C-alpha cells in the first residue's frame, strides 16, 4: 500500500496489517519483498560490472564521424596534409604525399576547392551497436565559400576499424553537385 494513503486514513494501515497477517501466505510474500536477497545483490553487481566496464573501449577510439570531420578540417581549415596523413590508410597516404599541399588535395582528391568551411555529419551508415561494425560510410556536409560565393556540398568517406582505430580508406566520388546557396 502507498504510505500517502495511510496519512489520510490511519485506520487503513491497521486494517491492511490485519488482513495481511491473517493470510500467512500473503504475509510471507510481502516480507520476502522487503528483505534484500542474495540474488538481487548478485544481479545488481553483475549489471554494474557489465555496463560500467563497457565505456573504456568507446573512450579510447574516436568515432568514425569525429575522424571524418578531423580529416576534412585538416585539409580545408588547418591546411595540414601531414596531420591528415595520420588518419588514412597507406594507399591514401601515398596520394596525400603526391599532392602534398592542401589546395591540391581539395582540387584533385575531393574535387571541391573551398574556403571558410564548416562541417556537419549528414548521414552515417553504421549499425546501432557500434562495437560490432568494422566498415562504415560517413557523409559529411560542407558549408563554405567556393569561388567567393556560398556553397553547400557533401562528401562521403569510407572508414574501416583496424586495431581498434577508425581509418579512412576511401573518398567516395559524388555523382552530382548538391546546391549553391
């Protein structure tokens, strides 16, 4: 019974106790619910252990979305190709070395030279349980200036998980321009 009810009707509490005590089976069930059992403590400890220890893997490895934005930010805003090389596989690293300056990478690898770029994750092709995914496509929306005019476009990057870290393995070519603003 709710204690709130007993505040307004004190006789209800004594009546409830009399009914419960007269039915010994009901009394035992209520008494067992009041006492914490060993099984409850075991379940509580296991739950804390399972869910408490799970966070360590997600903290150590950046998400694929964060890696994608970091890569594009290194190319477009920081103009640091060497920093971008740390986020890609050996094949893309060789291409980045070949173009070696950010404007060439923008023009030839991404087909989108822009300035003053802001990034927004548009779509992620990943399952709900991220720890089981090893291959993902991240679509990033780029907002900035192209030829001095506002421009909005997107680029899709493919990442795979290698040794617990997300690595960019491909820049998927776009089929069309998104829009001008």
